[in-house]
C-alpha cells in the first residue's frame, strides 16, 4: 500500500494556521524526525509512525482555544481517521494510526498498546524535554500570560496548565521530570534521561538568579 505522505503533510500543515508557537508545525516536524529515529532503532512500522506523527496534533489549536475543555488526542484521532479514510487507506492502517494519536498524550488515560504508538508517545515527550522543552515551556507561559517562575506548592497541587500562576517550574515538577520514567522504548529512555538532566541544571540556575544569588 502506497502512503501519500506529501498529501497528508499538506493536509496536516493546514491545521496549524492558528497554532501557538509552543505547539506549531515546527513541533510536528521535530516529532516526525524523532519518531523516525526511534522507529528505526526499535524496528517499528515506519509508515504508521510517520503518518501518526504528522497528524498527532491536528486538534491541538482547538484544545488551546477552549483552554483544555476538549482533548486534542481524542478529537485528533477522530479527525485523522476521516482524513485517511478519504485517502482510501486500509481500515487496519487507519486504526493503527488512530490508536497512536489517541494514546500519545501524557495527560490521558489511553496507554499505547502497539510499538508504533509507544514510539510516537516517546517522540512527543522528548520534544517537551531538554533545551527545546525549556523554550517551549516559556512560549506556553507567554501565550497564556502565565508567570515566569513560582515555586508555590499550591500551584503544583492544582495541576492546571491554563491557570495564570502556572509556570515552567510547576510543569517540571508536575510532568516534565517524570517523563523519563514514562518512556516506552529503550532508545527513548536514554534520550529522555539526558534531556531531563539538562532541564534540572537549568532550573537550578534559574532559581539562583530569581533569588539574586548569582
């Protein structure tokens, strides 16, 4: 079965015209690259992984517009299935891609069951870590008018990324520092550890600067 990747890419990219910088098309491209690297190392189906990576965030802009009232993974999987059905791809292929998309999100109860879904999940999480993760975290905060830095434990307990007092430190404590333990592939685990170590060092430095110690 021939996969019309160029056409799928074009359809997917058109969904990002109103996307924020932290979840823009560049994020999709990075995940696409990471997913292929992991897929080759883990011997996953490249076609499923490539298509799922291109379509995994097609509903993200809508989720952000309503401040999380819809789940972009669930809604995106439904939309992806319609797109792929229109391209006359097989039902088994569509189902495989749909599962990858619905299961890729960290804040979701749907755990990836296939190797391809695990690869996409790992690739997406990796783009939330390291230097890129720091940059994206600040872009998220800027987009939503959130604070730069706040270590208040109440913010962490509330676990609401759309709340005005939410910030990169809170996101690191709630989510980002745990991602290395949520990776499914050996390749992903290794990359996640290195990127997490970098974030930890950066946040220690940020804390010292905020407190005027450096």
